[in-house]
């Protein structure tokens, strides 16, 4: 008796029905969140972010709070990167989610990668279009 490919897929879906349901639900929630929050997130970027790097007064005045927020931010960022990788094959905006995760995370060379990415004319034009809709000044590079 030979098992066909469709039988194998049906068996997989039957065995992992709950897992697939929850994975799909989480993907849908992240997709909706990304659609609803993109304008707000782009508006949070200071217009002079790529011109001058500022030192953090928060880091100097509240080191424990800064360390805790850094850990939480990186956990969230790397979780979004992992979720984005899953969304490359599942429903959702995988590349967009990975980009948000990369922006939240801290790693060597991050600032240079951000500058190179924002320097692409079509990306800068899109970001500034979203900022204009949020009544924010355009990003300066």
C-alpha cells in the first residue's frame, strides 16, 4: 500500500490542527498590528536621527532602568525577527516584521546598515510620505 503526497499532507494537518490554528492566528494579529502601527512607528523616528548620534541621558541617570529596558527591547526585537522568519512561509508580512525586529535590536554595525537602507531613494521617499501623513518633518540624511 503506497501513501500519496496528499495523504501525508492531510495526516499532517489533522495531527497539528491546533498548532496550525494558533500559528495562523498569531500571524494574522502581527499582520494587523503592522498595518495599523507603521505610520505611528515611522513618526517616532527623530528627523535628525541619521545626522547626529546623541548620547543617552537616560542611560547615565537611570542605569538599572536603562539596562532593563535594553533587555526587554532586545527580547522583543529578536522575537520579531524570529516571527518574521516564520512569516516568510506563513501568512503575514515577514520582511516587514524582520525589519522592525532589526530596528529594535542592538548589534554591531546597526547604525551603518540603517543609514545605507534609508539612503535608498525609494525607501526614503516612502518613509517621508508616511511621516508627512503623520504631520512630522521629513527624515534628513
